[in-house]
C-alpha cells in the first residue's frame, strides 16, 4: 500500500460513530450558538513543510474563509512560520504532530535526539516514510516523548498553540499512540483533533481517557484522490451543501504549484503541488465565500474551543 493511501487510512481512523458522551449542552451551545448550528473549522495542514506552503497558507488565513492551520515542528521551514505566529498572535495556529517523512527526497527527523527515540527513525536517521513502518517499529513511549517535545519546541519559539492534530494520522494509527496523543493534549490543556470514532475503542480503554474538557468533532472531511480527480470545487461545494448541525472540521492543504513544491512532491500525483494549488484557488474564490453564506455555516476556531471548553474553569 502506498504512503498516500496510508495517509487516507490515518484520517479514516478518526472518522465515524456516535458519541457516548451525551452532554446537557452541545458544543454549539457551549460556544453560545443554537443547538442546530452548523459549525465548521476550515483547517490548513502542513505549515512549516515548505516556504510555498507557508506563503499560501498565510494568504489563506488572511484573505479567505480559512480560519485555522497547524504547523509541522520538525520541518525545515518551521522557523519561518514560527516567526509569523509570534507576530500574529490572534491567528489560530496549532501543531500538526509529525511522526513520518513521506516525500521522496525531502526529509526530516525528530526534534528529540535520535538516540532517545531510536524506534522512530530509519537507518538514515529520518522518520519513516510510511505509517505502517512507524506502526511496525515505533514504541508508544518514544512516540509520547517526541510528541511532547514538539509541543515544547513550539512554545520555546513563541507560538500560542491552539490545538493538536496528527500528520498522516500517524499519531492515532495505533491505540497506544492514540492514548499518548490524547494525554499530551491534556498535559498542555490543548484540544486534540478527534471524532466520534474514539468511542468505538472501548475495548482498549480510549474513551476512559476522555473528559468533558476534551473536544470531540462530529465529522471530519478531507479530499481524497477520487475527489481531486472529479474537481476540488465540486467536492468542497458538496461538503458545504451536506454539512450537518454540530462541530465539523475540513482539512485542506494550501500551497502554490511552483518549482519548490513540485520538487518536494515529485512522484506524488496526489497531495502534490497541483492539488494544493487547487485547494488554494477554491478557498480564496468568491464562490467559496458565497457558498458558506448560502448554507448558513458558522466558522469557529480551535482557539475558541480551547479557551471556552478545554481551558474553561
């Protein structure tokens, strides 16, 4: 199975079932909206991976309905986006916790010293390219160390971290990794991206880790290769039209189809430079803004969820 199919499977682990955490109030009500409000986070992944990704994502955050994003701390262009975060404290910037390095020639490794997390790296000292290789060799204790150190590094660089999520789904690809991911979020009082599928993991004790300060998303959306082949605008307009009441998260990837991004994503027809340009083009279009308004979609951020739920007294 190729890496990008694993990427989709990693996200698929998060998709799914109904919640056993029935609360007196819905998340919408806890945020001050009607119970039947259609809440949406439009979330750009992979900031820090390249200059192209940073530049397009910043443009999206500042000039379009895109209202949230997450940063890959181990990646080469992390210092650039960290500087932006320090200078733009109101932007909703979390961490795209990273345990894989999937591109053919463009690589990175852990922020932790390699001799402290040897199970997370290949013979060349980089993260594994594929989630299944991480799952085969990586220990949960070392995953926890690396996730925690990525958060600590982000704080050292002055980022006001709003949430955590998982690059390629790697940090949620095994139950013991998922437990570490949840615990790190709770340690730093940060919401982590989870959806209702976690409730299906009772036999491994995952629901018992959660409390009323954890945020459970009702539905996560992200385009997959068949959606890209049919056209990104068509896919996203269908998502908006079909959006149901509750808390929804739409994962996108913004970058320019330029020389840098083409070189990084060489031999990856999906999630590559043209794919990311298509995302950018749609979300910065008048069509996107009009569709959100037409469907009465309310945009919310992880910052609001963090401050009003996860860190609420």
